[in-house]
C-alpha cells in the first residue's frame, strides 16, 4: 500500500529523476512536474499528500506556486517542502511566510529529506485530519470551514454525497477495490470543481462512503448533474465485464445463498444560503442529508415500479 502521493516540482531532470526513483523505492507514489504551471494543473487534477517544490523554475518561481496553492481552498492544506540552492535567511523567511512547511537547501542529504517528508505528511494528517485514501479533509476540518463560511457574506451551496451499494461492492471485490473507488470519487470531485466550480470550492470526506462539496458556483444544478452523470458512466470501470453487462453483482447472503445488488450509484442532497439562514453546523448537515434521502426515496420508488412492471 502506498505511503502517500508526492509531487516533485523540479526542472532539473537528474534531481527529479533521482527523487522519483528513491521515493518510489520507499513506497510512495511519485509524480514529477518540470514547470510551476504543470504543478498547479496536476494538483488540481489529483491532490498530492506532499509537494517538494523547487524555487527556481523556468516559467514561474516556487513562491508564486506556493501562493497559488495556499490561496486556493481545495489545495491550501497540502504540506510543501521548498527545495533550493539558495541558503539565505531572507529566502527561507519568504517561503515560510507564504505557508511552506519546511525548507531544504541543495545539495541535500536524501535520508534527511526522507525524514522531513515523513514528518510533514504525518503532521498534516494529525493536525488537519486528512483521510489517507481520498486525501481530503475529514470531520473537524470540514466543521471549521463551515464555521468560517457561516460568518461570511458569501453565497454557497453544501452538497451531501453518498455512494450507494458501496459496502456490497467491497464484500464482493475486496477492500483494495473499495479504496480505488474512494480515490476515484475524490479525483472526480476535483475534476468537476475544476471544470464548473470556483477557486473557493471545498471538498471533504467525512466518512467511508460519504463526501461533501461546498460550492460557490451560480449554476449548482449543472454542477450536480455533471457530477452524477460522470459518476454513473465511470464507476462501471471498477466492475468486471460480466457485472457491467448484467447491471448487478451477486453478494453472498446467509439466508438465500446470494442476492442481487445493483451497481453503485451516487445520491446527492443540497442546501444553500440562497434559500436558508443557518444557526449552526448541525442544521446544515441535517438539511442536506434530509434532501439526499428524499431524492433517494424517489429513486427507490421508481426502481420498485420498474420491478413491479416485470
């Protein structure tokens, strides 16, 4: 199992390749970006657990990359270790003021860098409660973000998302396949936010098969429709050809031997400051969950009608 995903932002091929080989051998998943703009694009698509960031880049300096990441809500929590040839106190201070977590000067000791990477990822998980599979914020951090929004004048929508039939899927395919679905969901949410959301949009993972998005987009209906359509289309890749074709899986059952369970679905509920004034966080989450259950109940009734017609 991977220890985490590291993004190395370095235009020197010898250094980036050495870091990729070394940290891959240590059990990490490593991606390399030779330019700052590449790093920002890759981070939006798939959030890493840590970024090793060179300051001197061909298109933009590492300080600007760090500033962009720190001012974008969805990427603000990622630990960043600056990597540079400079050893001046003012450079270190500038990096730390922008929110960098550590600073390593070239030439560096690879064992020391390994320890700094381990410590930064562990500290981030302890302090911000990041889910190790989705790499998204969990309970306390989500609550803190909601508290901040409740005291602002911004307009936003809270989306409650749940993957239906997830437990049945893991019963048949195993926990490793389940983890892949979690990572797929996190990646999908990021891509939809990047496509239709804003820089202030926020994604979280409060529980095993539940996710949340807080979006500032004006067209939330289009946002939800795009999310659900892509989920329905792309979640099928996690099933075998036979299960995809017949549209269900056979789950072991103590009473009947086995039972048919439909493929995974995504149910959504939402609540917005456009229509509500909230007194506390619990009210937000309960109203969104209630809206999701109402929609799910309608889907269940439709399914029942279809079965009856057979």
